[in-house]
C-alpha cells in the first residue's frame, strides 16, 4: 500500500475537496493500492506549496498563480491536473451599498488582502468598467474572511476574494440583500483557479502511484457531481461546523467548475492557462508568461485517460 498525503489548499476542508473525500470514504484509493490522507497545513508555517516543498505533503491543491510564481522563482514543482476551470472569487457587497458593478467601487472602501495579484485584479475590474482605480480606498483585511454580515456592520463597502460557491454564502444577511459578483462575469477572464501540484523530483519514482491517484480522484469528483446526497453526506462529515443546508447549496453550484466544456476532469485548459499567465505577466505578477509551459504537464493525466 502506497501512502499519499494530499495537502488541502484552505485553512479547513471545504466542498471543493469532496472528490478526494468521497474517494477516501468509498475506498477508491485503496482499490488502487493507495492509502490517501488529507492534510491541513499550518498557516503559520506557509501555504500548501511551502509544505510541499519541504516534503510534508506529497500532492498540494494550490492556486494556479502561486504555483507559477514559485516555479518562476526556481522551485522544482509541476502542476499535474486542473481542478477548477473558472474563477471562484467575487466582489461581495450588499444591496444597501448601491454597488452593482465594478464602476461603483470608485471612491468606496474595498476590503481584500492587498497582494500584487489582488491589487491588480481589482484595479483591472474597475478600469475595464470605465472607472478610476486610484479612487478606490483599500481596506487591508489580510487573510481574514469577510462575509455579508461584515459589510452590513460597516467594515467595508465591498470585499474582493469571497468565493461565490463558499464563503459568499456565509452569514445571517438574507440572500436577497447579498450581492456577489463573480469576477469572471464582470471583466476578468475565466482563469482556472486551482491545480494539483507535485515536486518535480517525485515524477520519475512516483509516476504510477500519481496516475492511480488521479484516476481514483476523478471517480470521486464524478460521484460528487452525479450523487448530490452522497456528496453532502461526506462533506458534512468533514466540515461539521458548517450548516448542512449551506454545504448542500454549495454542492449544487460548485461541481460545474470541475469539468471542462467537454465534460473532462483534470485536463489542463491550455487556452485559459496561457491567457491567465499573460494577464499575470502584463500586471507584473509574473516576469514571463512562458513559465506556464514548463509548469503544467499533461502526460500523467494522459496516462489516466489511457487506463480508463
């Protein structure tokens, strides 16, 4: 039995992890000779990719842009599968603010973690809508998650970063008073949010087990998409502190992001990845967009398709 530790991308498990959880709960990995364990990383010791570099996990679920940045900086990491084929982030606000589009963010207090990418993305949205991004007032929220209740309480007028299929659903503010604007619907390109990453030096020795991992993971995600009751049941067991109704809603809207337009799971949508890398380079987040060509690899997933 080959042990594999998968580092989840978030502070806690959430519905985007349910495919791995179903594969574990239904022995899909065990059938492939794999003993897979979920690992929550220590945020005081770096992100998931930092844990991967140190060898504390074998596979990391990670934001695409962070993987590209690390490879560009010289770290030998590779992306072996795409998990989410569209952007997850929103501009979150409430009806009371009157904000309905990026142009309305002019002169308003917008909370987010002011990373180079975050600043560039919000400015891009405002500019694309004909506004002046310099008039925006940035409220540094760090890694804190803001929901609609915080907007109502006056923390800021809007928040960039809440996921439309997860934390944008949190809080007690009635849904009719929430305004969640997915960024890829208001001026940003549809970039792939999350990929699976491994250390490059693991590829020669662990190729077979990684291929088996992808095969069983695909089975788990397809089960999650086709059997809503099963997905909710497993997710509630892994995230017991979130209301089952919220988990059920999330799992109604999230699964479409796991597959491309042809219904394929895991493959890299190269057109989207290249466009996103170009955008990151144009906005100074990356030095050279061509890093995407060596960061993402297809051959492991091609092997999965051949064995299916």
